[in-house]
C-alpha cells in the first residue's frame, strides 16, 4: 500500500472492527511517520476528534511524528540489554549518524540486544554484528515431567498449517464443534484449574462462564499479546512457533462464551510475529476453520490481529481495551469488569496468549491430565522466561511448584563461571527482587512466592549475579515504570518519577533516614492507592531492594 | 418524580459510613453518598458534572473486607458496605499524595481571580499541612506563554494532570479542543499539534479555566485586576445574552466588575457558560456608556441635560402627538434584552397611557 | 420550548432544523452533544454545514425557504410507513383524516425537487424521527424568519402530533428563543395582541380586567398593531404614527430593509430612545435616556424554557443612568398616567404577577433560585417544566394543519441569481453593541465576511479574501469574502453583527402574513467583485 491515497487507506479500514490502530499503522507504514495531514485524514475518516487523536498518538512510544521515524533504529535498553551492551550499541549507532533511539524492553532478553528497524528485528552483541534474527526456540526439555504448551513447539514445520495439523492441530476445535456444548467446554476448562497466565491468575473457566452468562451482544474474545513486562518473552515464542494453537484456543473460547469475534492485541515490538499471525489467519480462514459457519457447525467466529504501538500499560486489560477501541489508553475503573463491560462495553474475555494456547491441549487430553502436570497441589504448567546472568537463558515450561533452584541450576546451568546468584526478579520487574538469602527454598508457585511479598506474574525471571549493583538495577527498573506510567493517577505518575530520582544516587542528596522515609511513604501511597497494577507493583522494587540489600542502599545514600 | 420504580428498592439498600447508616439508590457511588452525609472527602480530579475519573486517588476510603483502599468516586456502593472515610492510615496517605502533588508545581498559592476552582489545591494542602517541601524533584508541565489569546492563560507549570479541563471540554462542552499529550510525568495538556487555542476547536467558553483546581488554566481578563486591593465580591445573576438563561456570578472589586464565573447551581446551565457569558461582561463599564440624558438640539447635536428636563421633554413629545394626531399616533417598542420590569412598564405605559395596543418588542427582528 | 433544557440530553432522536445552536445557544447545544455521546441520532436540516450539521448523522442541506416541502414529505413517509402514534392521535388530536389525505401527493421525490436534497435522505430523516421512542424537535429563527414562518412551525407541530412526540420527557417542539428576555417581553404583555400573561386583548373579559386595573376607560377592545405595521405608518398623515418610544433595541441595524426603517424613524415628530449606548437608532432620537445596564440593576428575566429568574445588581449604575422601569415610570408620571408609583423593580414585578395567571404563583421573593417554569397558577405550585403533558396548554385537541408549500417572497432570477441567508456568530451578539465593546473579542472576530462555497468563487471569478459588492432589490453593501464549504453552492451567508457591513440594507423581501416576521433568512442577491 505504498502508494495508497488517504481515501483508500481510510476506505480499507473505516468499516473494520477496532479500526484506529491499523489505520494509523497504515499511514505510519506508508509515510514512515504520522504527519499532521495523516492525523487530519484519520480524524476526518473515523470521525474522531483531532485533538483526542493527537493526544492518543503521542501516548505511544513507536508512533513517530517526524519523517523517517519508522526506519530509525530503536535499541533495547531494558535491564538485561543494558547489562549486555544496549547503551553502547545505541551510542555507536548515534555516532554513525543514525537517528537511533532507545526503546524499553522489547522481549528479546534471551538473545540480546535487539534493534528494531522498520518492521525488522535485528539482534547482535555490538553495533557491528546486528543482523535480522528470528526469535530463539526453547531448548530441549530438560525436565522429567511432561510438557503441555511446548510439547510440539520444537517440531519442524509446526508453525505451518500443514505441520500443525500433522501434529494433531485443530482436532480440539473439530471435536468441540462436532460434539461439545459451550457449557461442556467451560466445565472442562474450569475442572482443569487453568488460570490466567498473564499474571493475574484468575481462573479461566470462571471468567468464560461470566461472559457466557451475560446476555449482551456481540461478545468478544481478546487475546492479550501485549507482552510488555521486561524480561518476559514467552508469548513471543508461543506465537512464533505455535501460532495455530493460539488461534484454535481463541475459536474454542468464542464457542464456549458465545463470542462471534476475537482480537489478538499484539505488542508493537514483535513485527515478525505480526506478519506471521496475519498469514496464519488468512490460511485458517481459507481452510474453513475460521469465519462463517465453521465446519458447518453453525458457529461463526472472526479473528483479527491488532498491533499496539508501544505502551506497557496496554498490557493492563482496561488500557488494552481502550487502545483497541481507539481511545486514550488509560486503564479503566473497575468494576465493571471486562467480562460484563469489555470491548465496546460488551462482555469480553481477555485472556493471555499462554492461557489460550493451553486450551486445545486441555480439550484434547482432558482436565485431569492438565491438572496433574503441576507438582503437589499445584495444577498445570507455567512458562518461565529466564534471562540475565545465567548460562542458558530462554523459555522453560515448568510444572508449577518446581523449586527455583532446579530451574536455575539444573535446567539453565546456573550462573556464569565463578559467579553466584545475588538476586532474581519475579514477574519480570513487577515482583521486585528476591535476594540470594531466600532463593534456595523457593518454589515457583504463587503461594510460596507471595509469602515473600512477591508474585510469579507472567513468569519473567531476571538473574543478577554478585557483580551487579542492585541500586542501579532498581533504578533502571523504576525508570522503566516511570517511562511507562500512563499518567492517569497521581501516585503512579509522580511516585515512579520521584522513586527513580531517589534511586539515582548521583542526583540525590537526602540523608539515609530522610531517603528511607520518603521512599517508603511514596511506596506505601502507591501500593495502596494507585489505579492499576503498574503503580501498585512498582514499589516492590524499592521495598525488596531495602529488604535484601540494605548495605547497598546505605552505601548509595551516604555518598 | 411521581412513580420512581427505584424508590421501593432504594429503601432496601443500606451502607454504613463512618458509623452512620444510610440508604442509597442503585448506582450511587461511595463519594456521592458520603457527600450527602457531609463527609468531607478530599479530591482534586472530581467535578460532579463529569464522569468520575479516579485519577487523584485522594478520595480513597477504607471498605471493610477489601484489602486495598478504594477510590470512593468510582466505586459504586453495594448493600451492607461498611466504609471509613478518614482513618489515620488513609489520612496519612492523603497527606503524602498532596505533598507529592505540591512537589511537582512551582506555585501552590494562586490568585482566586484565576478561576472558580483555583483554590482547591492550596486549600487541601493547607488542610493537610502538606507544605513540607518533601519529595523535591523535577517539575512537570510547560507553561505556554506563546498563546496570545486574550482570555485563557495556559500556565501549565501549575498543572497537576487531573484532566478536568480535557474532560470538561469533551464531556460537558462536546468540543474536544484540548487533549492529554504524552504520558506519565511528561503529560502535557495541549491542543492538536500544540497549536494556539484560536487554531483549535476551542470556543473560549472558559469551562476549563473554571474547573481547574490549581489555576494552571486561568482567566486572563480577570487577572488584569489582580492588583486591585479590594476583596472579591460575587453577585449571582443571569447572563444577558441568549435565552438559555445561564446563572452567572459577577465578580467585583469595589465598584469595578472584574470578571464572571459560572454558577454551578444554575438551574438552566449547571455551571456551563459560553464565551459571551464568560468573557464579554466589560461592556457594562465601557467608556461609551451613556452617563446622562441627552436632548437633540436644532443643529442635530445632543446636549446633556438633567433627568427632570429630559423626562419632561420626553413626555411633552407624546402629549403633543396625542393632541395633534390623537392617541393612536403613539407607539412603544419594548426590549427583549431588558428585564421584565422594563417590558411590563412599557406595555403599561402604552395601554394605560393611551388606551391602545400599539406595543411590540423586537422579536420580529 | 415545550420541554426543559435539562431534557436535551434525553432524546434518542433529535431533529434540529433552522438552528445554529452551537453558535447561538452554545450552552443548550451541550445538551444535544451529550445526547449524541449517549447514542442519539441527530438529523440536521440547514442550508449551511454548521457545526451542528457536522455532528449530525444526517445533514439535509435544504435550499433556503424550502422547509415546508421537507416537512410535508417527512410526514408523508411517516404516514406511509405506519409510524404514526395512532393512540396519541385518537386521544389528543383532531382533523387527522383530512391531513392524511392532504399528504398523499407530497412524496420525498416531490420534495427533493424543491429542497434540492436526495429523496432518500428525506426518507431516512423521516424514518429515524418516525421510529424514535423519544423524538425531539429543536428550531430557531431559521424556521420563523420566513414569509411562511407560521407554516413552518405548524408543519413541525404536525410531525410531533403524528408521532406523539409531545408531553413527555425528552420529546417536544422546542424553539430556542433568541434574546435573553424575549420570552419575558411576551410574558409581560409587550406584544400587541396580548395583555400580560398572554391574555388576548380581543377577549372582553380581559379587556374589562385591564380597563379597571389600568384605570383606562378608553382602552381599545382590540386593534393590536405590530411594529412592522407601525414602521410602515410612521409620519403618515392619515392614521399615522408620529411619536415613538424604543427601549434597548438597535432597530436600525437589526431590522430588515434598513433604508425603509431609517425613513420611518426620520418621519416621526418625536422619538425617545432608552439605551445604554448611543446606538445608531439612539442617534436618531429627540430624547435619549440612559438606562442602567445588566449588572447594575435588579430585575427578572424568563428564559427559553419559561424559567423565571432574578437579575441582581453587582455595581452602581453608570453615571446617572437609571433602570428602564424608573425611566418609563418617570415619563408616565409626567404625563399624569396613573399607576406608576413604583419604588422598586420588586413593585413592578409583583404587579405583573398579580395580573398574569401564568405568574400568579410567583413573586419577587420566591423566584430567587430560579426554580420555577411558568405556568405557575398558584402559590405552592411547582411550575411546569413540560408543557402539553396530559392535554394541550389551551385545553383543546391538537389540530393537524393543512399546509402547502409556497416559494419565498423573492426567488433567484437572472438579476439576483444567488440566495443570501443571514444569521449569527458565536463571538458576537446581535449588533455588537455589547460584545463589540468587550476586550479581546476582536482577537477572534474582528470583521464580518461573506461565506461563499469555494467552487462558486471559482465560477464567479472572485478571489478568496477580496471585497465584493452584494446587492438586492433594496440596496447594496460591500464586504470581504471567505471561501468555505460551510456554504452550499449557490447560497451565501453573512451575519448582521457589524454595522459597517449591514446586511439588513438588503433584506426585507417579505413578511409572514400572520406574525409579520420578516423573511431575514432568504434574500436573492447578486455579487460582483469591486
């Protein structure tokens, strides 16, 4: 569509569902940035107020308002990439005269450092060896139990329709449409104890049931593929290597809840995934597994990919829905919850990629099987994205309840030679740090992790070895939250800024006592009063820093 | 409402706030009910004409059985809820939040001429003793002094990102002239492409100014009288322009009219005004005003005279016409702009004075 | 208005015709905008693409003066599609059958030829309004300032009666009155045909009542005379008008056919003008009496929803200016007219209440918070926010009126080939005697322009921003042009706010035979570059 006119682009998208983001992307792709003229045309075409549109566009990190912005290299300066030379790459590229800019963690912590240029992910360890690189596959299963999500993922050709079907793909859908009832599907999912794998851990069956019971139409299934949490890259792997499982899971979710449409809200930083999903959807539609009257079952389901534009907060479901609807992506006030008032105010199941990908497996092999995959009382499996100072970073599918030690040392090879693990993060960054003091007894399940004041979340674990400055790590983490704070609520908007300033030892001249009091007062207010999880979780960083590394804090505040 | 179907149900819903039990109707928020019970819950992002936003988080309250405090403005009451609006823990966090807010602004105390709600921040900061100077750090917002419009000062250095301005423009005015650009601490209230207000969809109704709780958006015209020493006095009246009949408070310092503010209780406007009601009051004390009666001289010029002479001259013309042409030669035109008393007197003047119905007003124009 | 302002966000379907509400009644328009965000459908019929039209789901840019044709065709569709409220018609209306018969020939195709909008759009507008659960009509001077103003209003009434969209919250026929107290002027009896409270002068009962109350044994039992007639009779030997008193109106600029008006005022033996400024009209007076302005005087005004509200003085009167009632009473007393011993605005208002049945329950003290909308027939009555709730105001059934389409008084021809329509702008009030003296307004609106469609400018070989001569059968003015698609092709627009470009030199082609309202909205003109 390089030569498409404004009118053609608007005509193409105007009557599509959730048209704003794809239309903006169409202009962004055509022109290489979003010009005033483009915004005027979109405002006019979608009858959305121009000022609103302008504000919304400026909210997103990756919508460029200057010519050439789309193709400017954007270098990941997330926590892990900073440890792997992200800043140096950025400086080198700038020195080479490129309009390079930083970007927050872009989900390649297993193979740093990614540099996004146009719609291509380059990766390399220095500015000289950047090259287009597909995302890494999970390593062969190192465990003793059975995998679920990754059971087929390493098979050659599994991310083609043919390959997927050869491995039994779409049999769950066929089975569902031919012999199951929506109630039956929900019963199975409920019995499996599958719970939200994006981090909130809400039981999937109960969520679907709430949507199914609502009598307001049309309902929607929204897949939260806005994997923005630093240190998390598991959904990327699922979508890159098992995309049809997601599609199949969503169609089944639609059947179970009575939703005739679904959206995959994909983070901007996965351009290759975006292209792949678009291709897969076209194939599945062509094969009659999607669209009107699927396999003559009378069930109709339409599925759309919508690409985000760079905003961590859009992983929060209220923000995501606002973003999808073309509104300013502030979180929504809850209640009401999306199950009753979601996309376009209609009942909506918002599920994570990992959750939805588990669905076909559960349908095929049964609720008891899935439940039994966990250790002890824990049901099922969880994907963990492991990164940082560890020999074999990558995605691992663990039985829930696995000792952290097993994952770190047996599966991932432990820290680099001669080093020891000083701390790990939980839930990417949102769970803050867990210090070496407690790691030996930790099991990877929420009851255990929560007893230490943290949570498993989406399953991102970054490892920091004994050479790392934990105050600096905390600063970088807080700087990320400050950068991503949407600005809706006071405690988060001001708090993340003030905490970042206080973690920057160079610019802070408070006494240790005053520092502690200020940081803890801010943290307390943020945790208790923030409007969404971002602001509530950010103080985990400062809390855990003080808890496990009081000496480093004191050293940094006394200089 | 004669037949309110909810009234029966409403009696059954009850909530306990600070130990006081009360009934409420479905859909009411904790904040609304608390306000009814005269609980003074602090807030900076609330304007009861707008959808509750839940941004400032000052209105959080403790609800029994819920771990975290909830924003009372966005939380609907449910039956049997037990709420504490000001336990010490919450009050401490409110103080912290206010100290945080105070730390991002250059100025907390602003002239009340800036706008109707302009004292909200300083009032709360005083109430909570939040002038501590804690949390020093970067300031947010960039003041736009380039915008030369004569009505609205855009002093965003005092902005606390409550978005009342943006929301009032969208929800109340339906103009969508201003927006929230960027995000987080870099948030900036602006128009599309950072243009001047004149080049946006702004209609200069001034609603953003009047709802701003810090005076970041301020009434430039009123601020011209900032230096006058007298106290501001407000007089409730009704706008003199179109027939919507918006209630308005005229602000005076001594005998000088210094500004206008909308009356939130105005039955016809509920706090809304347009550019005319908000900003065009200064014709009243304009130098062109007639000060004395005038009588036209033979050469066509006017001569200032005393009232007595003027009334006699006015009356004589009518007496003469009646004598010469009869009472049907006289006609009166009343004003659709003057008050009832003018129109009533005029028609009575014609009907009682001359016994005719030679009376009309300007509605045929 | 039949319904209160607070109802404006309640309809599910809004039909706005001849109202530039976002500019002329901006605060009222916010109600409609809120209805839109709640999902209401908006149909706007207006020759110009006003802001309201931009917000509409359907804009009918009808040719100026073709409203009756549009409304007949809409009624035709509503009847044809069975969208009438038969219960409402049976219970509350009369003469439906004749009306139904009358409608048969007025198809959307027929109207399309007159209104110059697609028949399908007329059909759609009718379907939406006809299917509305709560359909509300809003109109302003775009309906009334025509030779067929009364026909227009009655056509709108027909639509509301057909669909039962009356007497309920969120419905109604809602004219937006123009001036702050134009409603009040009528309420107070400052109209030829009615005593205060709309008590007709021809009714013997009321004649007797006022003969006594005003101690005027010679009170005419009839013979109301409108201003338009009066201006025509100025200076005339036989039955002429020779002395006039004008309060607070810049007749010379606001009234149509300025030259005629100027001639009329000049022909008077005696002209008294009460005003706050030495307006163009005041300059023609023999005696000019300075009135206290708004903000300097206590008083009462009634808004477009019949709400009676208090005005309060905030500052002393400027110079030696005095309240209008004081001035008029002063002249009356000089003339020995009884009953003008008022000492305050309160005295005047309370006398009005005592003589007006619709104000009977009101007095100076109980209207302080503006809680009453008349009629308030007795003290303690809550007022009447919605008219015609169970029966019509006059207690009679709603009559369907048989109305036919008429061309405007003047139509375009070879000599005057362009339609001119006039109106108002947001930042100016009427002739700018007030807003023009408010500081800062010039920043937004410094001069008047003539709005012309860019394609017309091209065809007529006129440059955007250049000055043109615009002439009608009555006169000629010069003004600057502005290219804008707000104007449809073949129709130009300007406001009457600037005395320098007084468009009312051109207007005045005709008057409604019933109300004598001038056809200010239609005037064929020709436009030539200077």
